[in-house]
C-alpha cells in the first residue's frame, strides 16, 4: 500500500496540473491530508462511492499520462544514473567536488 501511495504521490507531482480541479482536490485530501473516503464525501457533499470513483478515475488518469509521457520513469532512471556516477566518484575524490554540484543541478531540473 505504501508503495502505491508513493507512486501516486510522485505521479501527482509530475502530472497533477493536468488533472481537473476536482480530481486534484480529492487526491490531495486522500493522499496528502490522509482523509478517509467518508470525510471527503462529507466535505464535498457526495457519497463515499462517488469519492472512491473520482479518486480511481484520477489515479487512472495519472497512470495513463505516465504510460504516454514516462516522466516518472525517466526521473527514476536519472536518479539511478546519478547514484552510479556518485558511487564511481568515490574513488576519485579530487573530481567529486567539481562534479557533485553538476549532478545536483541535473536532478533539480525535475
């Protein structure tokens, strides 16, 4: 469950602006604020089932966007490559000081 929550949060970070305002609001309450379906339903004046379906549609939209654009996949690959570069730099400390800021800048582009 935690892995799924983390994935949805990452996808939301990348694709959240492409969702509808209602989808963003529901996902934020459910995933970021840790509200229950019942609490969200009461807050919005709708049924728990409607909240569940709205969250499910929003999750599907996020996954569909990832299938098309692969932003999270590319982000994860960049992190893995940067980690490998850092690992290899351990044997070259004289170069590490120069290269480390470049790696940080590269990863901050996301």
